[in-house]
């Protein structure tokens, strides 16, 4: 019964994570710790596996739809992988109480960032780094002809990804909200491109620290198996829905869920 319920929660997490470019960990870690009373370190390890499943499943569909900017993703992964390795070494020194509190405040921050999401602002001139590295691209926004776009603030985006990687390893999340925020607000990528590129990146970020958790013995098959299967299925469905669904309504519902769960995580952290 435990695995059955966890499986269906994971499907829901994978669906939302794929559609919003956040990764399923933002739901899986609270579900495991609050509902199933799993140690937060085991929950983080299972979540990292789920994020790899989310990314590998949804990313294929986004690449097929030509939404993912692979050049941007590869460049920014230099920062996220370095941050993920840093976060893993930090994690062994942090008390579980602080992990709950950090996660709770991270969820509040995520909700606020999703509320203030802007519309697409297509740049007329690329950043010099973007020009040299060929980061500009095109995407389909429902028009007959693809819409061209450029990339701004490349150094800041790379710097932001280092901190996104640290959070990923510490909390078992894809840190997609930071990735999407940096690409969306700072680098001025179109929202669909930011979401698709984030989805591609989160799996690489998670893989950088998941191996270390595995070697430390924090992976539990009875937890990771139903989580990975559910996330895989939910992400596959989300990837196919991405180009057809109106995400604004889904985002409003998700903000409410984030706020409710964040306060529960903070309260649990205070009680420890």
C-alpha cells in the first residue's frame, strides 16, 4: 500500500515538474518526509533519482519540439555541476533541522517567483558571449514561422547556476526554479525555452550528486523504485502536454500547493 500511494504521488510530481521545468523533487521530498516520515537524507537521495527520470523523459519531447537550447544548457551545466558537488560535501555537515528550514523557505521563494513570472521579452541584440558562442536560437510559439531570440547576461546566468547546483545537492531538487528564473528574467530567454532548457539540465545536475549519495548508502530501493517509475510516467505525459496546455492556470494552483507545504516543512524543522 505504501509503494502504491507513493507511486501515484510520484506521477503527479513528475507531471507538474515536467510542465513547469522544476523537477519532481519539489513535491517528492515533502511527500516522503511529511506523509511517510522518511529521513530527509533518504528523501533527498530518492528525489535526485526522480529528477534524472523527469529530465530524461521530458527532455526528449522538448528537443523534438525544438524548444530546448542545448548550447545554453551545456554552458550553464559547468556552473550547476560544480555547485552540485560543492552541495554534496556541505550536506554531510548540516543538521536535518536546517535542511527542513532551508527547504521550507526555498518553497516560499519558489512560489513568489512563479507569481511574478513575466511575459516574453525578445532582445534585439545578444550579449557578446552569446554572439561568440552561438547561443541565439528560434522557437515555435504557435506561429507559422519560428520566432528568433537572443541571450543576455551570460556571465550572471553561469554564476547563478553554481548556487542552483548547491541547492540541488542539499535538498534533492532540480533547482529548476532558479534555472528558469535566471534564464527567464536575467538571460531573457522565452518562457517555453527556459522551461524546456531547465528540464534538460536538471537531470545532469542531479546525476552529479546522486552517485555520491549512492556510494554513501543513502539510496533505498523500496523508496526510489516507486518514485522513479511514477516520475517517469508523469514526466512522459507532461512532456507531451507541454506544447498544448495553458500553463498559467496550472502555475496558480501550484503556487498554493507550494505555500501550504512550505509552512509544514518549516514547522517540522522548528520542532526538531
